[in-house]
């Protein structure tokens, strides 16, 4: 594990005090021009328009959390297999958190959970050309030292709340980048199967039957049967019926 400050030569970092959104910033022309290494890392102390899933706002108190984005060029990966990049980013965060706390899981498609509470959310966007990915931008919000959450997010938790002490954000960030580079390069070398197996092994509610609800309102109990390379979640109901769902077509329900 690298110590804080030791990014490899594959990285270039740009740090901002404030931005609207790390993902939006990484898509601007000046950032595209600045992407001269394998990975461009953009960090921000505060986001004025941080984005969550479903178009929601990502709450983060200034200077207390990790707000960052990564821009890369996974031209080796077909567009139909883009979900492997979600696995890379999610596994990088989870693996870094393992050094601090147990019980970290990945809630499909790519939230990071501590037990039944959300500690990290992320978004990914891909630029496609000719069936391949020309660029990927990730945006990550990780609750590190925030102790109060005022939004309507139902189950947030921070690393400081779990541990009862503050955490060095820079050290955690460099650990995440270390794992991101490791998993990304493994994917590039053809390690899709091993990467996917590791992702599946860390899934939230990966064992047993749990409640779900479709976008149409149907509620049912099911177990996770798998996740397709394209990202669809395969659920097996108690009667043996299997169905696959894209993001937003099904949601987890509380126990």
C-alpha cells in the first residue's frame, strides 16, 4: 500500500477549492486538454452542484469528505462491457475502506455500503465511438469526516461516525487511486472474470432472499443470481423465476 502523496507516474492531479461538479469539470475542454497521462484525477473541497443518482443532489460539507473524479481512456473495452469500469471504481473504494473498517459491501450497481448504510456514491459516464469507449469520467462522493447530514438521504453514514475519530482524507484518497490503477490494469490485461467474481463476492445482500420493487410497483422477494457484463441485475424469485433488470428498473426495499 502506498503512503500518502505517492501517486504513480500514470496520474496527473488537479485540485480545486470549489467546483460545480467534478464530473462536469472533467468534461470541459481545458480538462480534456490536461488529460496527458493515463489517469487525470480532479479533487474538490466543495461542490456547488454535486450529483447523486436519479438526478439527486449529493450532500457534502465543505472540506470534510472526499469529492473527486477520474478521467481515463479505456479504449480497449467494448461499449457493451462498460459495466466493468463501474466494478473497477467501486472495488477501488471498497478495498481502500477495508483498511479502516469491516462490513463494507457494494450495493448494485455501484454504491458502497457499511452494513445497511450508504458511505459512498458514484456516477460514471462514457464517451463511445465505433462500439468502443473513448473516454470515461467517474465522479465519487465519499463520506469521510462529516458527522451531520441534513438532506433527505435515508441512510448516510461517514467513516468518522463509524470509527469515532477523524480520518486523513488524503491518505484514503491515495489508497483509492492505488487500487483503481491496480484493478484498471488487471481489466486491461484481460482479467474480466476475476474482477467480476470479486465484485459479485462483495455485493450487498448477496445471500438469501430480500425484498425488491420494480419500477412498475410490483414487490417480491428474490436472491441475487448474478450481474451481467452489461450491468443488468439478475434476480431469482422464490418460485424460481429469474428476471434481469437495468438500472432504475428495480430497487432494494428495507427489510
